[in-house]
């Protein structure tokens, strides 16, 4: 279905910028190359780093496809016309939340990851604290210095979290919550997944993370509990986009079509990645959070992914939370 190598045909090439875990990136391109005969060059960087690279290369694009990373980066790329409009014929196979996250046909959802927090059951027992179930439970004075969360200036996870709380609580109340939470934060990390690793290894009490990152640690044998807050929670829509001016446009479109397929999306589990696939026919990983048990807010990615809204929220966070410490 995705093409084959014709004898005597010139070599087909593709350059992928990948913003999911390295193991998943490597499995994707290896499988795709084996199935299609396309020679794939892959660079793995975070979503923020990839957006910066695509922006820097806008006059001389070197990448063809950007795979993965939180949707706000892809929305910003679309807003700046750094990506190509492309509606895959597979869009009809996808969940509604994945079909057109930016509202202009320039990006498509490939997975969903819900936000929450995680802690070691052993740690909680030692602290003598009842089971935690809500976002507001994180404000308990007994948790002073026990919470780890990423910095929204560097982490797509943390920016999605900031936008989630604004939508869930209202902006002013969200910043009151953030200021109160700051008293319990021991570190604002660069990486969004760092809190899950730290909680698993006893380096922090609680990590506020995408729950699939916590599940990766739990599946590795660490005694982690995952909390889906009762008030409701937000989520990332991991996206895929074709870079404007792609040198291998036909191959880029073919890769997008393949990445949206049931078979390609089920590769994530093999790489110990437990996000929810966007293809409605794809089997969710056995360790994925059950979305039927999650109270998801109606996350407005088109609004909160915009450069102006992002910059405004980050400036307020820096001024009222970070500099107010």
C-alpha cells in the first residue's frame, strides 16, 4: 500500500524531525524504511528545539516531516506558515480530537496523553498522608518541598499544564493556585518527564507529568501510583506536520499517511510509549491510561497553542510565580 522499490528507480529519501522518545523514533523510521525502501534520516529533539530549528531553517528547509511533540508547537508552526497544509486520506479513521488540531489543515493528531501526577506508594505511607485524588491536594502544607514539575518556558508538558489550569479554574484563580503550589515545589525541571523519573527513584515525593511518562516507570517495576485528578485534566495532542518547502514532499505525504495507520500507531507500545493512539482502530497499549475513566476538559489547542497566548501566559507565570518566589 505504501509503495515498493522499483528496480532502477532513483533512491527515495526522507528527513524526519522526531520529538517523541528516542526508542520510539528509531523504531518508527527503521520499520518505515524496511516497509517502503525509503532512506530515512532522523533527528531526535524536543518539541521546543524542533520548532526553533524549523524556524531557523525556514528559508532553506532541511527537514520534511515533524513527528510528535505537544500540539502547541505544531500550532505555532502552522500559525507562522512553517508547515504545509495536508489532509491525509486517513483522517476519517481518526478520533475527532486528532483530525484538525490547528484548525487549518496544517497538522494532524497522532496520539493523546493526559496530565496528572504520580507518587511512590512507599513514600506516601512514610509521610502518613491519605490518598491524593485532586489537584488541590497538592497544596497541602505537609507537601512542602515534595513536588516536582517542569518549567513551562522549556517544557511542552508544563505549558500544557499551565493552559489546563487556566481553562479548568479560570485564569486568575489558576495563578493563585500556582502561587500556592510554588511553596511545595522543590524544582522546576527542564524536561516534562523528569518528575516521573524522580518520583520513581525517590528523588522527589510527587511528579506532575503526562501520565504515560509515569506509566513507563511503573511498567519498569517502580511502585508508582498514578492520579487522574477528580476536578478534570487537560491533555496533549501529539501531532505530525509536513514542513513547508519540504525537499521530499511526496515521500513526506506518504510518511504521514503511514504514521496515521493502525499498524504504525501500534508500534508505540513496543517502544514502551503508552500514549493513546489517534487512529480509532488502533489497539491502545496495555499500560495506557483508560480514557473512559479520565475526566478530560475540552482543551482548546487552537487558542492556547497560539504564539501570542503562549507568550502572554508565560510572561505572567514568570512574573507572578517564578520571580515571586
